[in-house]
């Protein structure tokens, strides 16, 4: 019998986002909101997003990068509460393998939120490197996009981009 590969240490990323925990939770669990904040700031287009925000519910996010390649991330909600989301995580660049992500969202005294991301169960140095490089980028995109889900705070050029992509133009 082949021995299971040992897990690498978890990838840990944290930061502050200028939005309340409810807004951040909605941005992560509502497909339309996720598509709006991520596409506008990531340098890629979210070409598909489906989210069943309940324990056992599935999610899938499909994207086309600025280089024209297609990619996806998919998984299942293991836990969903106001301040903690736990999901399985699989991507096209880790075929046949799922790991676990813990997203903790806590309010700060200043009215913002402290967000911590822990990605567990990575098997190889290459996976750890790719994930270590990716989550800080996602957190930076969240810092830009999530507070602007309120349309009055969204710059006109981003609103125009979102309108084009939502209409499929």
C-alpha cells in the first residue's frame, strides 16, 4: 500500500478589510457578488461562479486569466457561520487533490474586519509555493473590491467594466 504524502505546514495569510464581517461573508458566499469584486480587481474575468452557501453545498469559480488561459477552483462548504467559513479546495492545477481552507472574519473596533486565511493539507513544496503566492493576492483584491460592493463607492471605470462583463460583452 502506498503511503499518503505528509502535509506541508499550513499557509497563513491575514489582513484588514474596510468592510464589516457581514459584507465580507456575503462577498464570499454570493456568486453574483463574488463575480463583481473579484473580476474588477484581479486582472482576470470570472467566467462562471456558482455557490450553494450551506453545509455540504458546492461552489465553483471559473476564470479566464489576462493571458487567455482558463482555470477553476471548486469545493464544498464544510462549515458556515457568521465569523468562520471552512471549505474544501481543489483547482485545475492540483488535479485529484483537495485541501481545506479556513476563512475567519472578525470585526475590528474601527468598523473594519480582520480576515485570516489558513490553507491546510498541501502535499508538495510546489503546491505550498503556489498557494503561498496566491492567497496574499486574493486578500489584496478583497481589500480593493469588497468595500466597493456598494455601487456608490465603485469608480466609474469599474462600474463600466462590470456592466460589460455581466452582459457578456
